[in-house]
C-alpha cells in the first residue's frame, strides 16, 4: 500500500488515450485509475474497444515497470449502463462483486473504483431507479466483502448537491478506502452561462455557485471523514461562445449549444498562444479563465492546481486526483501538482 503519511496523487488514465507504459510518469503518482471497464449482463467486463485486451496488457507492463504504483480498475464512466440492474437484488450484487474481484485478479489490478454517474439519476441516459439510493450502498457492501482486505475500493463521486439526493453518502463512503470527488464540470456542456468549471472556492461573482470547497463541506456534513476525500482537478477546460465583454466574459449568458471542451494541451496550443485571448484570475475562487470578447474558456493551470494541493494539505484531505492523464502532454500540470503536494 502507498505511504499514508503523504497525500495521494491519483491519475485517471483513459483506455483510449495515446499512451504507452514507458511514457507514464508514475514516480509522481501514488495511484492510477484505469478507465474504464464496463458492465455486461451484470458482470464487470473489458470495454468494447477492439484493442481493450492489448491496453489491459499495457497496464500490466506499467505495473511491472512501477510495482510501487497502485493501479485500480475504474468501472463505469459517463453513460455507462448496468449499475442500476447490477445493484437491484442481493443475487445481482453478488454476481457483480464476484466479477469485479475476478477482473482485478485476472488483469493484475490492485483495487476497484466504481464510477456510477449517477445513482438514482438518469441524466447520463442510463437506467435509474429510486431504489438506487439504498442499493448503491448495498452494492458497495457486497463489493467490499468480495474484495476483502486485499484490494482497496474507491468511488468517483459527484460534487454537487444532486449527488447527495441520489446516494446515501455517509454509509456508502464508509465502505470505501477513499472517495474521488469530481470537483469539475461545475459549469458544463449544458450550461448557458459562463462560469468556473473547476474552482476551488466560491466566486463573489457566483455567490450561490458550486466549488470544490463546497463539495468537501457537503460530504463532511454527511459524516464522511476529510481524510477519505480526494479533491478532483481537471486537465481540460470548458468553453462557450457569445459571452459579452462585461466582467471579462465571466457569468454572462452565452450562445445556446456553443459549449465545447479542450484538453490542457489544446488550450496551450490554440488559446494561450493567441494574443486575442486574455487570461483573467479570480483570486477569491482561485480559478483562471480566458476571454477574447466572445469566447469564454474556464480551465485549470499550474497556479490553480497549486492552490488545490495546498488546500488538501491544510484541510487534511486524502489527496488530489485528476482527469485525465493524457490531456497534459508535457506534464506541466502534473509537475505543479506533485511539487505542491509534496511541499
């Protein structure tokens, strides 16, 4: 197991990304969540990608290169079907839990991460039931029992109040070794107003808005120890068009359906080198944004990342995780995060 005295630094690595085991800067990481395995007929199975098996073999090679790195298989993801059915009965939960253990053992993973987006909520277009709230806890209980003390169990959890409506957070998180808070996409692909998507603190421009700090308060308010919470960082940005020049584009109505996503590597190439775009900094929220008079882009950079790392240390949180490893091509954000976490 990783040294509990140091904050976790957890990377999510997409199975589809352009990576090789030798290119992963694993010495800066404590954990890696490999995303994703899926659910078919109630069982954990490889993704449907044609090269899924080859990619899983690559994870084994990564483990051979870095045996100290804890690698978890992340099951689910946005629009991944199967959780509600798998959680429905004691029998279906046992099938799922046993298959999660078998998958981890077959492919050499050190643990299991469940990314159900989201219990009781159909927003991702997947089946949802009111019973998901209690069944989510029961599914975690069955998985915890199957994994025993040999394998860690974590979840990727929504960071906004709706998540607590659909999941019984206190009992659910009690069954986890750590909880990855998805403190990003706070303004997202459906948003019609330009706001921070991964801000650490609330902005005075958006006093009722969400933030990473608010997510921590929501979870600790449900009895989840701060020492189990892993704060999320985004290695990508969320943008939209039609944001007026007022307040440099922040908290302005935008053009419907103009929303877009850019990786940090793309932001550096396409935006930060374009003189039309000006970087602004919200010191209260600890968040940057870009604006050219029309296009607005909320993103994370080394400055905002370092503030998140310091917050984790000051609050006694478990660590920081980020989505997604390949979006930071030269390791600039990872380097900033690692340096700040290690003091």
